[in-house]
C-alpha cells in the first residue's frame, strides 16, 4: 500500500512539472515571437517627431509622414508668447524617403519589448524631406524674431557700488543666435516637428557670463584688491588716488579678467599735469615797481614726468600700496612753489616796456638797473616768458648766427660777465659799447641788442656775483 502511495504522488508532481513547462514554453514562444515582430515594428509607446508609431513598420511610418508634408506648418513660439509660422508651401517642402525611421528602428532593442509597455520613448529624427534652401533662408530672415529690435544680452559683470565691486546680474536680450536658430528650424522641418519654442531650444543669444559664473566673482575680488591702493600727491592741496578714482580705471576683458585701463590712467595724469604743470602758462603778478603784469611762455615751471608717475600708479594698484609722494618732474621741470606766481621770492624781473630790471632776493630788491633789450624786430626781439639762469661765465665771446652772404658770424662780441637765459643765445651781460641804458634806446636800429639784456658793467658784475644758476627770470611787457 505504501509503494502505491508513493507512485501516485510522483505522478502528480510530474503533471505539475509538465504544466509549468508548458507555460514556460508558451511564454517563451510569445516572447520570441514578440522579439521577432518588433524587429520590424516599432516598440509600444514609441513616439517619433510627435507621432505615435507604436507597432508600425518603417513603411507605415513613412506613409504617415508623407501625408503630413502637404499640410505641414511649423509654429515658432518666441519671447512674450509671440508666435510665427513657417509653412511647408513657403519653403517648397517635399517628402523624400530617408533613413531616419530605419535607423530609429534598427537602434531599438526588440528583445526588451515587454518593458516598452511601461515606459515611453520619444525622439526626433530626420524622416526624409527636402526644401528650397534659398526660400528657407529668406523665410528665416523675414521672421519678426530676426527683423525686430535686437537687444543684445549683457553678461554679469563687476560693478562698483561706491564702496566696493559687486556682481551686477546678467541681462537677457531679444537678439537671436542666427546659427542656432537656423539649425533648430532646419531640424524641426526635417523631422516634420510641428512646434519649436525658441527660448527653450536656446535660439536667443545668451550672456557669456552669469551671476553664478565663478569668473565674475573672481574679477570682483581682484578689482577690490586693486582698490586697496592709495596714492596721495602733496601738491598745494593733497591730490588723492583711492578707490573712488581707481574704480573708474578698472574693467574686464573678454575672458572676464580684471584689467587696468591704461588709457584712463594716462588721461587722468594728463589732467593732473594740466592742473599743476606751469611751464609756458600765463602768470599774473605785481612787479617790484607795483605794476600789475602778466607773462606767458618760457621754459620755467613745474612739469610732471607723467611716464614715471604712470609706472608708479600702475605698480601701486597692482600691489595694493599706500604712498604719499611728490610727483617726479622732468629735468628742470620744478619751480619754487606751487602757489602762483611759482617763482617764489627770489627772481629777476625784466620789464621790457620800461627797459628796467630788478633782482629780488627773499622778497627784497637787491639790485636794479636800466637795461637795453632786443631791437623789436622778429630776428632780434627779446622773448617774453619765464626762464632761469642756465649758466654763468667770465670773459666770454658772444657769437652771432652765420651771415649767409659772408659765411661768417654776424658778430663776435667779447663780454666780461655772461649769464645765459636761453640756449638760443639770450642772456644778461655787460655792454660797454652802450652810451646809456633805459628809455627807448632798444628801438633804435643798431642800438637795440640782438635779444640779450645789456647791462652797465658795474651792474653786470654785481649781478654775476650774486645770482645763482637756476634763478627764475621773468621777462614781460
């Protein structure tokens, strides 16, 4: 009886196994059949270019898209929900059998067809269309998005807020990126896609840098470091270069690197020089005789060496230095004071109208005498302006310019005391050949000098002993 029970139980197990095997075989057959089927048909939940191609063959898909060509229209959604359309007719759109659907079919994994029921596949492919390239480009060029006002985007950038540089956010404009726009429209038309959102597809020009770009914050940090510099020039009043000035000299290049605008620095130095340089400027003063006078021209005065100061400023900014300094001046480009008149209290005053001169030392007249100056004709007139004593010499021979007719100097005149004022040959000296000085003798031809200031012998000797090289000389009317 026991053996019979065992045989019955084994029989039941075999039936279960046979049934299970049969189910597996059926499922396997279904799976393989489905795999074979979807080797030539699109998987379930397959959407291509907005069309449901689930279970369709490539040929059926081609027929579907071929039927769309005649009525095709692409709707462009632009900024502010403005829409425009491009119809297939406008660009002479025609259908041509292409490889896009075939490639999409080949790329799908038919063995995964059961999973396709639970997930959606959506893609855009070139389904095979042709259009007139010229009409296509003309249509793009006529779009309102292209012909309308094109506001370019502005990148985020460092902005000085009065205290420091901070990140100024980017601004998005309305200008389209023609290359991207043409590409996206071509892709849409080639795929018979019905809609294109220009903003979503990146068809508008974008700012190169945004508030999140690390380069912008790095540029801010660099600029703020530059603004730590401070330079104080001790003029008649202090002139200070600090963050309020430096910030106006800072900008960024195309790579968002902080840059010092060297042209702006030089422009500031030029203005600085125009304010404090006095060489050749017009000065108003009172002569030792109490006469109100003005003088213009000459070589004396302040003349800032802008090239040297440019280097000083640039280096100070780059290194965050704090300096207090007098600017460097060109050789000979200094004066006694920054107050006007800038020759101070020790100088020589030559009144060309009165034919009289004074040597003033520390505000008091140390010597005065009548003189004879240049004959008032262009080649002999004594130049007006503010100069200095350039050199002194005893027992000099003054040599005139060469006379073209003779090839010899126009004169050779020995003098005892020579005090040069200009390198062109004007200076103070004794003139023993003059019978008198002052008055209007300089206006008499042959009596007026060749430009020098003729002095009595004793007065020339006294001045020579007292005056120093570098003493200002003011010659005026």
